[in-house]
């Protein structure tokens, strides 16, 4: 491949590279564990939430909805979603707005996820403290399931 092409990159952001190896697991909102490689924040509101979710055997969540979009990739374990069991290699796409079927896992397992601003709704992914919980984990309320 030739490097003869000259591009003006002055108005473009460079790629960002992150690895999960140096990160600690944090408590998630459904009593799972999370590692955020990228995380929406006030300084960068369109940055996606992206990282890993690990569920212990017997964990899961109930039916809920969101206004943002997201993609999941099952790395390991088996997950019952919408009454069907899915395993490693499964990709789940959630357009905006969307609902998530109740999800459970008997085996435990890990998902890679990317949550991003909904192209049709403008809804943004959850912010600090919604998934990577600091301190005590509280029960999820109906209002929590409406975001």
C-alpha cells in the first residue's frame, strides 16, 4: 500500500486505544460487574459507553426500555433473552428507542457492549453512577427502567 496520499487531518480526532487489563471491575446496576473502556461524560456527551459486563450465575434483569442505541456481543456463557438461549458469538442490536427483554443467565457470562446516542431519538446512554455504581447498590426501581 502506498503512502503517497496526503490527508488534512487537522479537523479530525485521532483514534483512541484502550485495554481492559489495567482496569478494575466496578459494580453494575443489576448487581453485575462492569469495565468501561469509554464512558459518556459531560465533557464528551456523545462518547459511547463501551466495555464489558460480567454476570454471575443466576444474575440478570427484568424487561425495560431505553431511548439510546446499543450493540452487545456475547463473549462467554449463555444468556436467556426473550425466551431463547444465546451463547458466545451472538451479536444483539438494539435500535432506538428499544426495549430489552428480561435477561437471565444460569451459567454466568460476559458481554462486550457499546451504547451510543440514538440517531432518531437523540437519547444518550446512561451517565456516571447508573452502571458503574460507587458505594451501595440499590434496588432497581420502575423509574430506573425508563431511561
